C-alpha cells in the first residue's frame, strides 16, 4: 500500500481511536496497560509529526522515520514492554498510521480474499472460499469510522449521514464498500474484496480444477475470433478473474477500452484505455455513469469494449455496440444460471426507458451475444465454470441456448466439498465454421460427448 497516500493532515487523523474515556473497555486479552501505552504513543506521535514534510519524503524514508519515532516514544514509557510486546505495538501503530488499523494484517495475508466488518467488534474473513470469524476488533465505532473516512478521503469522496454509502478502490486494487448509520443498524459496516498480486492465468484455473483444458481451448478460440461473450454468476464466483484471463487472449494489435464502476480489471497489455465512473459531488452534480462512458467510448475507435459488469441502462448501449461492429466485446452480469442471466439483461435494457417490445429486446440480445459462460461457487467454497453455452438464435419469443460444456455435481466428498465431473455435451457449436475460417485450429474430437475430468477428490 502506498504509505504517502495514507497521511492526511485532517481532523480525523489527529484523534486517537483509543483516546475516548467514554468508549467501551479494551478488548479482553490485550491488557489495559498495553492499550494505555499504545494510546499515549499514538497521540504523541500525531502531535509531533510534520505532515507537510512527511508528504515530501519518499515512501521508504517516511516509513523508516516514523518507525524510529514510534520506537523512541515506546522507550520513553515508564513501564517498559517486553520485546515481543514492543514489536507487536510497533506493528499495530504503524498500521494505524499508514494502513487500515486492525484489519491491515489481513491485507498482508495472501490467503484472505474478503474482509467483512460487521460493526466494530465482529470481523470475518474468507480464505479458500470459506468464511471464518476472527478475534480482531476495532476499539469502537468511532475507530471504525476513522478508517472508513480515511479511505473516502484517499479517493476524493465523502461518507457521512447525508451520504452514508461508499464505493472505493485502494491503491493495491482492493475494492471497498462501506455503509454507515442511519442505513446500517449495527454501526458502520465495511466489505473489502481483495485481488491477488500475482495474475492468474488459464493454466492456474486448470490446476485448481475450476476448468478443464478442452474448455480453455474453446474459450481462447472464441476470444481470438471475436465472439461476443457474457460471463454470469453470483457474488464472489470469479467473474472478474475469468474476464481478466480471457482478456489475455485478445491480440496485442487491438485497441481495448474497459469501463468499470470500480476499476478491478488487470489486463496485461500495452494498448489499453481504462475508464472508471464518477459519483456525484456534494451538490449532487458531476456524476458520470457507465452509460455515459460507453457512449463516449464508441467515439474512441475501440476494437473491443469490455464492461466490468452491466447493471442498468448501459446494457442497451452495449448490445447495440456488439451489433454494430464492436465484435469480441465482453462483460459480466450477476445471475443464478444462464437463463436468469438473459432475463436480467432483458430487465436492464428496459431501464433505458425506450419501451422496446420484449420480442425486440430478445432479438437484439440473441443477435449480439454468441457465448454465455456461467460460474458458480459450490458447496465447500470451490469456484468452477459450471457451463459454457452457445446462443443460437430465436424460436418464437424464446432465446435458444445449447450447452457445449458443463459441470455435473454428483455429491459431497469427505472434506465437505462438492464432487463431480466436467463433460462435453456432444453438440458441435453453430459458430464452429466461423472459428475455423478465422484460423482457430480446434481438435476434431473436442465436441464429442465425453467426461473431461473428475473432481471427486477436490
């Protein structure tokens, strides 16, 4: 995390989260004496730190200087601490100054994918697809609000009673959502979605048994041959991760423009234009929506358009772009299954307010999209590509889907994880000739009905 970005000479920084005499008692097991020493050192440090000078220092020098000062202040305490206690206090104080307080340790842990703060004294983390409680707490709700407001100030936004919700992105890409009273009845609530520092590729997905080689080969051919793809799934199923991986197959000669509410995509390419929406300011002005960005993107000569997630009226513009020369575009949508994904698109197109007949919306969807990839998080927390389906057109008022690949769950293993197998459905896609004409060299037996790999021992 960028230390310089954490220093703010504002009023919230000058208030120690441990200085309130009316707050709750210190958390059991940490000791009143230790908490008192920590509060005193924290207060004295903030009183003596020159924020203007601190901003001018390189990050490493600033961190070293702060560490030296904190160490000196700890040594001045009349009740000396043991070596381990001193090291722990130094680490916690540095987290208070430069990071997100008690939850900073989770941002250093590569196994943690989500941090869920339900008020000041209840924090859960997700590891390997499973939620687990922690014994880490904030001092009180004021301490938690201090951290939330610090995040808001970093991204030039505000969160208070008049604007009680926040969507933000940390320097390392972590996505943050916060909601505070009066909307939240349990105190401030914050959710952090983390993304790994090491980009995941298709080989890693195969290693994790989230997909099998045949499915990967087909998806790569579809991306390279400019098929329009919709990725669907529930929250935390890996939609953004898969979108990142599939974007790696776009030829480097093509111009890609991405549009997101909170920038999460990590495309490993040079010719990439990255756009992010903007919320309204304090006066309720200046908002820039995904639809605004998409309309502008069409004037930027993109070869491909990638929308992180469609959520509203921009869905209509996206479908129209796919139908008018911007093939090879991709997006994601929240849905429980492939058919629900199409219904959600239909509902979101209606948000544009143009009163298109349902049949017209479905026709446009069927002609714009070629492939629907659905992801799921199974019992036990493992994420998998559950189906790859081709959109083949219309029959009456119904959009036709045919499954090409799917995962069949057969039960639960002794570790509590879903077990089953991937299978080819035995249907050759209608787009097969197009893929061949564009140079895709697919194996002749790729679409022969078969099982592609058992996951019984996951």
